[in-house]
């Protein structure tokens, strides 16, 4: 899972994330998940995560061999924290948002959809994941 948050929200996001992951561990399987932080400049890509200003990008990772029923509560808690702090997901990574939420977060969403309609009318470059996040 990867979310970009405003730089001003980084400290409180990390503090709240720590608490949220501790709650998820206390309620289920105790996990220590690495959290990566990097800083990115603003861009103007249609689906770029740091649109408008530089952002802190937080990545939460879990070993692939862990089943979703173990990691799911941790990722749901983390996503709630990221969203509460104005976070925008890297839409190609794990997240629980659908097309409506993503369209509200990404200013270039409609332009991306129009480009996809133009270049991939027959949906040859689709997948179950892409159909879910694009509401198809």
C-alpha cells in the first residue's frame, strides 16, 4: 500500500499510523510491518500522486506469503489514517477505493478515462483490478 500525504501532515500521520497498526495487532495477529517514507516533488501527470505540491509518500509492506485475513486489518487501519490526513493512494497499488473516490482525488481522472476510451476501445489492456477501480 502506498499513499501520498501533504508534507505538513507527515508527523501526525506517522504517529497515528503507529497507533492504528498497534490496534490492529492487538485485535488480531501481531505484525511488525515496515513503513517506507520518501519525498516527491509535485507533478502534473494525469494520475500522479503528488499533484499540486510536494508530498511525503508512505509505503506499507507485508510479506507476500501472509494471507489477506492476517494483513487485511492492518492495511484497513492504515488506509483510514492515510485518508484522514488527506492522503491520495498510488492507484495502481493496494487500496480499498473505487472509481468514485479515485475520481474525486485525482484531478486528471476524467482525462485519463477519455484517453483510455480512445486508445483501448476493446479493453485489451484490462484486468479485474483495473475494471474494479475504473468502475467497469
